């Protein structure tokens, strides 16, 4: 059975197979080597994600994923008293929930590569423009998320990763290294453009390549077509997979 | 466990998670409902594909895919005596191999939705241009595939589908309904552009929607976030998945 890499997260994971999405790019990169399995839940925060753990990562699985990305926080960081407050999770609880997720994954498989991804930065102006495009004059006048508060969640995510000895990708910081990140990487101030997806893909694959999960070093599942003798095809398949 | 839809084919399936790819679009369409599993083998013909059947579709599986697309023929139709002749499979054998594949899939699961996809049309000029861009003056002077020969394979594919009572998508015909299909849908005379991928996606999803595999009628795996009471999240999860 081909190894699995699970992408666990919120809408930014759920939408990762749209045009130029980071999940689709990973699927292409691990073609014939590993299956990318998307488990993205739009609108979810870490508190609600905990209810899914036993279902998505059953502890008695004989074939747990070899790697999992955990990409939450954009919803946890929604502000109290604003339009998305129902999704808010306090920072300390967010960190504790991430710890619970990591502990569960390690219990599921002690060798699983775990990569925590921070929420992306927030373009507050972009959020307001997007709300206005949807609701006109009835749109919110102050953003439901701020970049500064999301920074504290991003830092919390990196801290938990260090504390538990797992990998992390700080997308919040990485994206802001580029001039014009607000429109270049974010389509509505929060979700990713094609370029934004590219950043996530490149950062995640960098982590994968840095350990034992480099696609170029993994074997193909079956012979490359150039290795098949057209007059004796059985031979290639006997050697490789029969 | 979430149902699986397998995409079984050659390079046109293997590359279906590149920018705008039809496999990625299917993954997005079945988000939280079914997993799209890509089993694409660049350069393979149906003769070589037979060696993979027992591995990819083991007959003793307790969770066989609910649907499979079978997308071969572009390589089978390579001409004898030209640069890709090693991939050539005679038309009658191609049809017989498709029958073997369908019989195996039905044995794997009698309820599996099977969709045979014909090879796409061939833009012979595009093939020559592509070869020249790679090999310059050393490039082949006559194309290794012709649209006319590929037509006979496309027809053979549709005939086998009818004979065995499974669905088919005639991409060869469908694409040629559009003016300028040669460059609009094919990047190198054979493989698909973003627009070409869109055609395959739309034709395949049309078949899926026409039967019991319409994504809009399939339940979400877990509650939509709007159904979760932030003060009592357990409730939504108890109803839906515990």
C-alpha cells in the first residue's frame, strides 16, 4: 500500500486543490510515491478539530500516515466581539489544542512526520473590501481578524512545535517578507491566491525534503515505462512488484 | 472510511494534478465526500496496465473504490515503425485489454461505477513542433501518432464500454467540436492544457452527476461549521459522527 500524507486543517487546506493549490502541487510532486489525503474543514478551529482526531487518525490503524500537516489558527484568531467571534479560541487554548493534536498523532504513529503550519497573515483592508463586495453597506466596518492578533497565534504555533520537537512552517512571517504580500498572496485578506498557494507548497516541500520524505529519493511504485522491454514486459514487473 | 474514486490511466492521468488539472478539480468537487486517488502511469499502454490490476485493485479488498476512470489508449495508438513504436498495442488487443480491465474491476466490486475515457485527439503538427523544440534538427520528421489512427482507438473504447454496459467519455470527439482544439486543448499535440483539463473534468463530472455519484447529493463527512453551536460543540458531533 502506498504511504499517505494527510493535510489536516481548515478552509486553507480544504481549498488546496483549487487552481494552483498547494495540495494539488504536493500530489503532483509525490506522484507514484505517496498519496496526498486532504482533510480540510472550512471554518473549523482547533477546538472543533479535536472531535475529528479519532475518526481521521484512529489509534488502531495498521497503516497510519507517514506525515501530516496541521494547519489551523486562522479561525481560532478571530476576535471576540466581532462578526466571527463564534470561531474564536483563546490563544492558550489554541496552543493546548495543538499539543493534544500532536500527542494524538504521535500516539497514532511515533514515526509520523508532523508539520505544524501557522495561520497566514491577515490583510485587514482586504477583509473589509471582501465583506463590502459581498454585503455592501451592511458589511462589517471593523475587521473580524487583525494581523497583530494572528501574529500571536503564529508565534504560539511555532512555540508548541519547538516544545514538542516537531517541524513547523511560519507562513505568517514568510509571506510578509515579500513586498505587496497583502494582494499577492491573499485573495480576500485571508485565503490564498495562486502565488500564496505556491509559498505554502514551497515551504512544506522544503521541510519534507529536509528529512526522509524527499520525493526524488523515494522509489516509484512500478517500473518507469522506459524500463519495460516491449518484447518481454513481464520481466520488469517481476523485478519490481510481483 | 471515506469512499474512494480511482483515476487509472497513463500520463494524462498522472499529470492531472498540475495547474488546473482535472484530477485536482475532481478532488475539490468531492471535498469532504470522497477521496480522489490518482494511479497514473506515464508512457503505459493497456498491455502494461494489466500487470498493475491486482496490485491497485486487489480482489480481496473490503473497501474497493466506488468509481474508477480508465483512461488509456494514447500510447496504444502510437504507430508501428515510428519513434514510439515500443508503446504500440494493436487495436483489437487494446479493446481486449480494456475488457480485461473492466472485468477485473467488476470482479473487484460489482457496484463500482466504471468510466472508460477515450484517448484525446492528436495534433500532428503540434507533435512535430514539440519534438523539434526538444531535439532540433534530429527530431522526427513524421509524427509518431496520427489523429486518424487514434480515432479508431477512441471508437474501440466506446464500443467496449457499450458492449460491457459501462459508461464512457469520448474526449477525442468532444474536443474536436471546438474550433482551434489543437492548441486550445493540447500543449504538445497530445497532453492537455488547462482548457483541455477543464473539458475532461466537465465530461467526467457530467457522468458522475448523471448517476448516484453527484457530489451535491452526498453528505459531508462531519458537520458544516455553521451547524456547530460554539457553546455546545459536542452536540453537532454527537449527531453526525460519534
